[in-house]
């Protein structure tokens, strides 16, 4: 039986996603690693949040647990009011398809499909038809109107990532998770992609969570949350690159002092 998820209109005040007491351990015995240690975090609708922290602090694990790609050891992860731990594998796949958009560092486009076909793939997999007006808005927002018939190899890295951003937005997901989306791009293409992610939040009302190492990238967000050793240790609102960098350096200083 197909599960009916609460629609976003029924729960406008609820965060797009939230984690409570999220704990994730890998391995057993002496090799056991606590990647997330009782993290509680909310991602409000219509906001752009960056997740920062040193290498190994748990950023990717947090994203994977919140997106239903990896089960938590304990705690609760909810997307649009749905508790992920109550879903079986098939329901999780369905929830990810309907409620979550992903943008990865490596673009992850299918090389044999055109840009348009790549953008429409999630809808095709879900057996849904594109809404023409929304598709046009998304394509215009990411500036791809003249490139839709091109295959990925005929596009620059920045254009490929814009296709990936459009693909993540086209099904109007509850939330878009972006993992180092500018990691493979030069700074100009990276700035464009970050601008499009920000526009998708400010102009199209979407919700974006982005893992990044880069204070300049984080400054495009409305809010930055900082992880250290699997814990949520700080947050900044309306960040500047300078303020983010200062905060990162302060953590590193503390790390050296202990
Ligand atoms: N599949 C796994 N098996 C065992 N340990 C893991 C696994 N995935 C992550 N870890 C460990 O969990 C901790 C957090 O890893 P995670 O990848 O979430 O950090 P990160 O902040 O995203 O790091 P980076 O910035 O280097 O990508 C690290 O100590 C890592 O070694």
C-alpha cells in the first residue's frame, strides 16, 4: 500500500526537517566511532542553512541521516513531519523521491541523457508529469534555457551543476540537501551555483541545507550551523564569510588548546 505523507500545506509552521537527539555510531568495540552525538537541529521552511565543521566532524553523516540515506543509531529524524525510522526501505525510497532533492559534488548526471531529460528524471521515476510553468521557472532561475538539448559532456562543470540544481528542484521537494556543491567548480562557476541555490530559497521559497568547507560559500546561506566531534557547537545568522572564518578559527584554536 502506498503511504500518504502529510502535504506541506497541512503543516506550514512545522520545520521542513528536524533531527532530535540524533546519534550515529559506526563499528563495534574498540573500532567504534561516534559520528553524531545527540544532535538536535531544525531546518526551517524557506531558509538556506549551511553546515560547517572540520573534516570528520559529522557533516556528511548528519546530511545522510536527515535525508534518510543512512539510519540513525538513536534519536529521531523527520522530514515534513514524517518520522524516518517508521518507514521501511520502499517507503524511504518513495519519501526521498517525493520530498527530498539532492545535489552532490560530482553532479551525478546521466551522460546519455540531455540536460532536460536529466532534470525530468526524478519526476519520470515517480511517474509524475512536469508542471510546465514550474519547470520553466526552475530552468530560468538556473539560467539553462539555451542548453536543454545538450548532454552533460557538452556542458561546463558549472552548467552541469546547474542542471543538478534544477533536477533537485523540479519535483518541488520539501528540502534540498547539497553536499559540497561547489567542491568541483572554479570560484566563478561556484558563485553562480551558490547564487542559484540562494535564489531558489529567496525567490522560489524552497528549503536548502548545504554542507560546505568554504566560508565564502557558507555566507550565501541565511544561517550556518557548526559541528565539531559529532556535536552541534554553534550557529550564526545572516553570516558573512569573515564571521564564518573567525568562528572556524576559534574552534581550531580550542581544539589545539585541549
Ligand atoms: N561508513 C562509515 N564507517 C565508519 N566510520 C565512518 C563512516 N562514515 C563516517 N565515519 C566516521 O564518522 C566521522 C564523521 O564522518 P563524516 O564523513 O560525517 O564527517 P565530515 O564532517 O563530513 O567530514 P569531511 O569534511 O572530511 O567530509 C568520521 O570520524 C568518519 O571517519
